[in-house]
C-alpha cells in the first residue's frame, strides 16, 4: 500500500511469514490471506506484497503458466508486488535452518544465478513506474570466512555482475530495480559501518573496475551504477541487536553514497540480566522456549563499560547465563511489533520507532516491509490468526509513522 507520508513510500509485509515450501504450497496461502488483509487495510486502493521466493520456487513460478496465473490473481484483487526477499535460498520453514540460511553465500555462483532469476521474476510483475527491490544476504556468514581478501574480491565481482544485469534491465525496459544487502549479526557485514567499509575498500574499487571494463563506462559512472543498483536493506531488529545508533548508522552510509533501498520493520527481544542467580534462572527458563526455534538467534550483551559480548545463538548464550557479565541482552528474534513487554522480556520496539521517526523526517527509503516471520514459533498466547496478526502489525507501523512527521527535526540525513 502506498502511504501519503513518508514521501509516497510503499508499505508491505513479507510473505516469508507463511509456512510451506514450494510454489504450490505458497500460492494457496497468498490467495487465502491477501484479499482478506486488503479488505481491512486498503479496500479502495492497491495493496502491495513483499514476495519471498526460494531458489526452487523461482524456477517453479517461471515455468509453465504459474506466473501469468499469479499475475491474473493480483490484477483481479488489486494487489501489486514491488519487493522480493531473496535472502533465504532454500526451505525456510524446516526443522533446522540456523546458519544454513546464509548458504550459498555471495562467493558462489548459485547465489548469483538465484538472484538473476529473482530479477527475471520481478521485471515481469513490477508495475510500470515503480522501482523494485530485492533484499539479499549480508555477503556471507562471518565464521565461514578464513581468507577475507580472496572472498571479498570474488563477492565484489559477483555483485558487479548483478549490477550489470540491472543496468541492462533498466536500459531495455526502463525498470529500475536494486539489490539490497541486509546487514545481520554475524553476517560478513553485520553493521552499517562494516557495510560502508566493504563498499569503500572492495565493491566500489574492485567491482567498479570490473563493471567499467565490462560496459565501457567511466570509473565515475561505474561507481554511480553500483551505488544505484546495490543498496542496503536496513532491518530495524538487526540494527538494535548490534546496538547501532540509527542516526549515526544512516549518516555513515550516506557519507559513502550508499542508499537505503528497503527498511524491514522488525523488533527483537531485550532482557535485563538480574544479579540474583534465582532470578537469572527464572529468566533463563523464560528465554528457553524461544531457543528451540529452527532459526539462528544471535545475542549481543551490553557490559557495564559499554562494550559488547557476542553469542552466536541464544542456546549458547543461555549456557553461560549464570556467569554472564552483561547487564542486558538483545536477541535476534523477530517478535510482534505491537508487543512491548512479555513476562520478564521487553522488545526493541523503541529502537524500531526511532528508525521510523527518522524515516518520516528524512525520507531515506521508499520501501517498507514488515518481516515478523516467527509467527508459527511464537507461544500460543502471542498468536492470533494470521490475518488478525498481520493487521495489528500494519496498524502498529502506521501509528508509529504518522506522529513521527510532527517530531522536532533531527540532524540531516541524506534523502532519497
């Protein structure tokens, strides 16, 4: 759905929330839920969808008449697709995902081929006049990288290959599509600062040389093409877990010329670690129910001196809870946006609101995507039926955006 403010942005949810693998499992859920959700939230205007497609689903939807049939469904119900989630390559709602969500990474041809198919899908269904976005993995999983220079050189070339294809799409069809790298804790780029360093030290010089040689563009034009077609997907939960200040993070990106292609509106868990062992044990039991999820739930702890502790997964953090020196943990677990407190836990809702306030003031992104994909992993008392759940997510986001426009101005951040 298109919003009047900020700056005609488009708001959607990511279909990754719907369980199942394979287009024949995904399509019926979209057909069941989308018309009902649109009737509640946007009955008189087009309703946007953020479509998540695995590599296998990409091949399936491009075969036969599946894509035309889906386009007919969208046209009949006034639904449009403007953004794709291309981070998870394979099945996402399985018994165990964990670090495999990063595989194949951007060193591998399989990731390039998958992204090229996503581009093929989006250019067929993107409405004329709209820009399109595809969010993707944060290059790799940091523990996998043992030879950084070789890895980053290959990654830069592969991203330049994607930028070249997106330039061709724009030249031939007029469609503007960008690929958006999504920083995540323990990703090869896990903060905006690390992403900016990657652009400055690798993508722009190394990828820029390859793109200039491939296309005949000048070095400056190749640099601008990369900055235009390779952008960032800013996930507000990831930003909070990394304890990044939103304003400072966005200014760091802007200083390098990096644009925010998409904001994923998400919240994580935040837990104050009590001193008393009995209360820590109680907190541990409360967190344990979330550690049994198939997904990776990285934890960052804030120490008394301001430093951060790092845990690769919530189960690892819980194993050290009794002696953990931190006063607070933030946990990468996409929780409902409308939840502020749950038992002994709080959410990072305040950090999400801060990003949306900056967005309303500075219009640094046009695509917003609600991405609370853990619905089927939540305790029963946090669950609603999917349509009610998604409606509350939308209404919380809209409420957080509307009053933000009247807030006192913040320091300048580059606008779109």
